[in-house]
């Protein structure tokens, strides 16, 4: 997977980031539950110059999913190692994600995601324990 992140001013390539991601995992089904051990590697690099700093992220984790009728639930826990990408300090983090989705008809769904992250090593770059909660309306064909 390759992702281009365009940072303002748009179309000027200054501060833009190109990321390459590889992920491997295996879905294991047990009754109506799915467990998914996985690991991923992401390399981030600036498209011009050295800012923001290049670096790598390694993640290993376990995901879980369950569906019942129009409802889907999922959660994951992972360890993440950051080599110092984007100019941040190198460090190790634990992250947890959870979500609840409600399907509305054939193509629409409401998604309620939650994510929290906590450093396992000392980082002096402003990152600390944080939590994010969201609400999305998604369409998929």
C-alpha cells in the first residue's frame, strides 16, 4: 500500500509525506468470532528534502470481530515501535482500538470508533497517553 499525504500549501510538495505499508495477518474463526493476529511495517519519507523526518513503524497485534444482525463489533490491541518518524523521538507504544458499527440498509453504516495510545518508553516530544472517540457515516458499494 502506498499513501501520499499532501500538506499545505496543496500541490507544492513542501512537507508532503509518502508512506509505504506492508501488512500480514491471519483470520482465525471460532464460532461467530474472528481473531486476527497481524503485524505491519510502515516506512514514511518526505517527498522533498528532509522535513518531516523519515522513519519506520512496526506494529504487532491481535484483532477481534463479532457480528450479529445489523451490528458489528471489533477491537484490537497492539504494540507499536516508532524509529523516530516525523521528527519525533524513537519509542514504543501500546494501542487499543474498539468500534461498533450499525448497518443502515445495503450501502450505509454508522461507525463509532475509539482509540487510545500510551507510551511504554519515555518520549519528550509531546506524545503521551491519549484517547480519541469518533462518529462516522460511511457509504460503501
